[in-house]
C-alpha cells in the first residue's frame, strides 16, 4: 500500500533529473516496479518512472480531484486565478485581527481569529503597493446568509485587507447561490460560472499603507501556494 510520502516522492522523481536518494522510500518504489534504475555511459545511476509508475500518478491524481468538495474546488479556482494575475497566494491562513465590537462613541476593541479561504498580495518590493485581498468562498446559500449576519467576521477580514470579496458558487441546478443584494456594500461580489470568475460588484478600494507585524509573521510561518508548472496541473497528494 502506497503512502502519501510514496506518492509525493514519485511525483518529485517524475519532475526531477532522477538522481537517487537511496532511502527506504526509493527502495519501496523500486520493489513495486514504479521506478527503474538507469546507468548512463559515464556510469552514473539515475531513476525513471516506469509505465506503471506513470499510471499510478495518473490514477491517484484523478482520485484526488474526485474527492475534492465543491468548496475546495472553488477555493483552488480562485487561488489559481489570483496567481495568474501575478499575486502571491495563501490558503487556509489563521490570522488575528483587531476589531471594534462597540460603537464609534464607545469603542470595545477585541481580537478575533480570522481564517480567509484565500489571501493574496501583489508581488512587489514596495509595502504600500501590496494591496492585500481576501476572498471568502461560499457554495451554500444557508452558509452565505449565516456568514453575512456575522459582522465580527466581516470586520476581521476588512481589518487585514483593504478589499474583501465574496465568491459565490452555484447550486445543483447551476444557478448562483446569491447575488449582489445579499452581500454588504463594503465587500465585492464574484460569481463562479462555467466560463470562469465574473465580478458582479468590485470591492471598494480602501486606503492601505502597511501590514501589521503579526500578519507578516503569520505569512512568514505559512507557505504560499506553489506555482504550478506552465501547462501542468498541480497534483495535491
């Protein structure tokens, strides 16, 4: 039985020059007939995937795609869309945000945890040009309506990014689960359609100068989404 580590190594070997690691994972893959050893005229050993190894990668890649939920699939679609715009993208971040749970006259500052589905910044060396954006993904109308009734969550997103978008999926009949009238005006609205992602209402561009230090630290501890090779679909084993 192949483990996740075996599949990851098999994929890495497929994309590499084939230099052997000579560890137990490699021995297992050789014994299973998924890798084969080759020796060049200079006597250097390399490894290549056998036809069975390539078929195994294809099989598990397809299984992984079928197991993705509609929410995960839309998160990935939005993340890749942001990457194609040249942005650096994170998924599944957990960030602390300072919000006011009181009024302007009687503020009640509080720290809350925010976990945006997709967080991205521009690829720039000037902090003032980062333009962070949060994308919150919704594929269920009940989840959407419950979310927009939670002002603290929305305030947390707005505290970490000058622009926040709700990205709405479609129901089983192919109709969007919501529209611009469902989303507060301080947020933008996007719809996932068969043709891609359509902006129904741009998010207001609020002033931005710099990110808080704790946000920088959270980004430093997390790994941004790896950029897939051109023309090569990323396999998420």
